[in-house]
C-alpha cells in the first residue's frame, strides 16, 4: 500500500527511519522508487491480519510522535 505522507514530511526516508527506530515498524521510503516518492511510504500488507493490525497501530503512534517533534 502506498501512503501519501506529504502532509507529515517531505522526506519519506527520514520518516521511515524514524518509524523503524521509534516503533520497530519497517516501511519502505518511497524515495527509493524515484519520481515523487519522497512524499510516500510503502507498507506491505502481505502478512497475517494480526501483523497488519499491529503495524497500523505502530504507524499511527509513530506518526503522532513524529508530528510532535
């Protein structure tokens, strides 16, 4: 799933690194895919639903905390 994070950060790598460090959630920075990828994160949903739900919770928490910095 592609997540538009342009309202949160213009640097998807910085946001992806923060999420990994602070929440353990591993997402791909869209910037590695070129174009306007610096405004997107890629989240893999090919996992058991329990893992997806956990990942969404981590994403929500991480973005809330990133926005407060």
